[in-house]
C-alpha cells in the first residue's frame, strides 16, 4: 500500500510541475509587434451615450473622422469638436 501512495504522489508532482512550466512558458512569450505606422491615427474625441450618459474618450482611430462607437444599441453623440 505504501508503494502505491508513493507512485501516486510522484505522478501528481510531475503533473503539477509540467503544468507550472507550461504556464511560465506562456507568460514568457514576447510582446507582439505594434501595427505598421500610418494604420492608426491619434485622435482626441469624446463621446456620450444619449440614453444612459456613459462617456468614452477615443485616442486612436483608423481615420481622422471615425464612426461613433455604439452603446445601449445606439450611436454615441460626439461631445468634443473635430479640429
């Protein structure tokens, strides 16, 4: 009976060790490359939901005048002027 307990303990220890190593390898992956220059533009736009009042600040967008985000199933209202 003691031999069986040792075998089970060693098996569980090996499984825990392998899972731990796999998790550490997942964390050690390098950060992905940033998108190519020119794809995203810096913007400074604020939007407000006309239904619930939630506000969002957009800092990057694919073009100068992006489409407004949706909230509460409706387009949000622009609260900062586009310069």
